[in-house]
């Protein structure tokens, strides 16, 4: 090759440097966007960022008190940690002294965060990983050594210390993440630039809050490729839209079915895609189906309380469904907090002598909050006081505060690993319908949020002395209609054992209880076609959840057909299928309606 032919050309290394320089030049524009996005941030109150500092002060005091009373055990744990750390360092040093560029023997616990082979073979990464695991174990032991704490304080200390452990994992930092470093080298730094672009985009989308996108928002459009079951909005008020779905059979049961989803999320979790849509399946079984789609409130809803949800949501929807179908009764379903409020509504209807509900089904519903489970860290006064102050100031409990709380219960899966993939590896979020729905959040009205947290979650009034609403004292024993409760075995939001305790306190004489395999969502959205998760039943209904479990029988496959048969027995004779609406309830717009599709209000 002549000098003329090579003039103006860079060697291969030069091309790589040029590409790297181009990527680095993009950082300036991204930095400006980053700073602009942060200026939009309206952070939550400091009291929502962590527990009252007195928790850690009390834990430290308890730790030292235990050391004075029982020093042998404390020193045993400390010496174990010190010895393991020094021994670990000496092994690494010995290997280097012998000229071995390899890691020492690694018999530590398996952890999916450390899949990359370099965590075992490379001395630098292996040393960091093993020392992190030693540190994590030492923190765990220190928490367990703190004896002079209540069970609630111990639970909170475990949770918040684990958050620190998870946050400090070496995988969360670029310099100690071999996957991210390898990707950066392979792409000449482009992965880092793309990752920063993803970070800035998330900040801009969430008004300066760092909430990692779990799904590709552009991949889904409501009514187009998600929430596509045919139906019409046949009624609308300031609280909800009432959707009537088109029939899929020539005949339907006379008694209509009305579903009240949670207003913490949007209803279309029940209608993600045709193959896993509970809404579609219900209409295929010959039921006239109505579903409530709740409004996503803004600050103007600050004074909306549980009374408004019950009066203008539950009772109004029941009234309108009766008018449209010409029936005296409906069968009702409540999901999560929608089920909790349905219990309150049924108790109120009992007081008023209203028999409009023929039977009620509950999906993953809590009524007895005596065991707060995984939410114990967030349901104590320091956090609830902070939520109350935040809600009074903004008029709402903002969606991202709730989303963050739920995500931190599964921090590695829902925060750190998605952040690593997006921000360090530069990957685009997947086109996953469930995660898209999960990110489509809703606010809560200030008054309602405080009522729920104080009177139900903290004081547990509904199953103890009763909850005062509408001038009545409502108690769970007032719920006397036939009921069927579907819970989920690994549900960390509404634990099935806790749900069972509340279920037994109802006044109903016709009761069925089912435990589905899997969790809060997958255990419910479990179509027969998947043949994935089975379910447990025990018709005896003994006094404790453990006794129920011991006598439960397992059935392969989803609970849907079992529940469908239970519902059909309480739904009357077959009549000609009904089309959505009537003369006084014209179609206002196609499903999924305007409330579900509306963007998140500020």
C-alpha cells in the first residue's frame, strides 16, 4: 500500500479511539439534560427515605448491652468475621506472591448476581465478591445479636440493614462489575453512553426521580395490543368508568358479574393479552361482565375518602349494572384493596338492608391487618406520619412513592438488576406486558390514603371494634353473603395466611377458600392454557391457616374453572346474551376507556 493510499486513514486502534472520542463527546449534551432533569425533582419528605434514626440508635444500644451481658457470643461472631477476612486476604496475597494470576479457592454461596465467570476466576473480582459476602454475613449476624428489641423493631432492623447490604453489592458499581466493564470495552464506550441516555430519559420521564423503566413503553398501546377485549364504557362519574364487555356466547347467566379492581393500579392487569386475559375468559364462560376503571386522581381529589369510593364507586356501579341488566342482584369481585373496600361495602349494605349483592369473590384481599408481614417496616408511625405530611402538602400520595415502596420489597429484582442492565450495560428495557402495566402507576387521594393506613393497616379497626363510616360502625362480621376467596401461596403483598384469618371472621355461612401457587399477580393471572400453576383447596375450613394447609388438596392447573363453576351455581338461569349498554346508558367510548389511558396526573 502506498503512502498516498494510506493518507488520511487511521489504523484500527485509531478508529476505535475515534469512536470512543465521539461517544465521550455525547456526554456533554447528556450532562446538560441530566442537570435539567434533576431540577424538576420534587423529592419526597426525608421521613419517607428511611426509618426514624432512633431505630438505629436503639439497635446500637441493644447490641452493646448484649455484648456486656453475653460477650462470648458477640466476640465469637466478630472473631469469625475478622479471621475470615484476614485469611481471605492472605490467600489472595499468597496467590499473587507465587505469580498465579488466579483467584483462591471459592466455596462461598451461589448468588445469581455473580454469574460472570470472572467472579470466580479473576483474583480482583473474586476478592471483592468474597469480601462483600463476608461483610453481608457480619451485618446479618450483628442484627441478630441485638436482642433487646421488640419483634417489630427487629423486623424493621432486618429489612433496612438488608437494604444497605443489597445497595452496596459490587455489581452495583461500574468499577467492580465485570459485565459492565467488558461491555464498555466491546462497544468502545458506547454502552456507557447509551446507559447514561437511558438514565437521563428515566429522570425526564419521572420529573427528576430515578425510577428505572422495567419495560419498553413504546411497545404497547392500550386498546391496540394490550387491553383489547371488546367492550364499551356505559357510565362515567368523577370516580370511575363502568365498562361492559361484549358477550362471547349466545346465552349468558342472568346474574351479571361486576369486578372492582384495586385503584392502586389500573384494571387492565386482568386484560393484558388475549391469551392471558381473565376478562376474555369470563365472557367466554357465559357471564355478562362489567369492570370498574378507577380515575387516576390529581391534587383536586385531596378530600376524597373511602366514603367516596364506596358511595360513588361501589354502590353506584352496582346500581347502574342492575339498571342495565334489569336484575335485582349482581355477583361482585374485589381484587386487593378493591376487595378490602368491597368488604366494607357489603358490611354497609347489611346495615342498610340492601341485598343487591348475591355473592362476592375476593382476589388476594386482606381485611385483618394484625400481621403486617413484609410491609411492617413501612406501617409504623415514623413512615405513616411522613406519608400523611406528604399527602397533605401535595393533595395526593404520589405514584412513585408507592411504586418505590413495593419495589424495595424485591430490590435486587426490581431496582438494582434492571438499573444495571439499563444504565451500565446500555440495554433497552424489554417489551414485557406485565412490566409495562407495573410501570403505569396511579396516585392516591390524600384523605383516602391516610384513612386506609391509619384505620385499617395500623389500627385494624374493621376486624376489631369496627370502622365508623356513613354513621355506621362497620365490622367484618357484617359480611354474610356467600363468599369465595382466592389467595396466592407466595404473595408478599397479601399473604394467604393473613387473608385466611380475616376470611374466617366474616359472618358468611357459605364460604370457599383457595390458595393458588405463585404470587400476587402471577397466581391470579394464570390462564388454563399455561398449565403452569396449580392450586390448593380444603373445604373443612379449620381454625388456623396451618391446619388448613395440612388438610389441603392440590389440583394441577389454574383455579379459574373451579371458581367459574362456583360462580355459575350462583348466577341463575341462562338468558339471551346482552350487548353493552341500553337506551339510558349509551356507549360513551370503547374499552379500555379514557381513565385507564389517561397519563399520570402531576
